[in-house]
C-alpha cells in the first residue's frame, strides 16, 4: 500500500533542497574543506572512486543520508 507523502523529504531536511539555503552553502564549504570530490562525484564534479553522491541521494531517504554522514561507511575518514 502506498502512503501519501511516502518517500518525500522529511520536514527537518527540507532546507537542504533549497540551493540558496544556509545549509546548502555550508555543505558546499564542507565538501571543499574535506575534499570529498577526491573520491566522490558531487554536483557532477569529482572522481568515481567511491559512491556517486549525485545518484545515491535520490535513492535514499533524507534520514538514511543523514545517518550515512553521521556514521560513515568503512574506510571513510572520521569527520567531527
């Protein structure tokens, strides 16, 4: 059974889809600071040594993406 609003962005994550929000601007700064594109494709730029973040993001819930950042995969650098 499909539920109304199933798969939509959780309200607490909605500001991440606004390209002009403070959260998106801070995310861009973090991507540059931590050099995520050394391994990942983000915003159609970077290397394909690890998960392509452009393609995985639409496939996951906003909660799953948040968890992936908080508890990164094995071999990911530990970021505070």
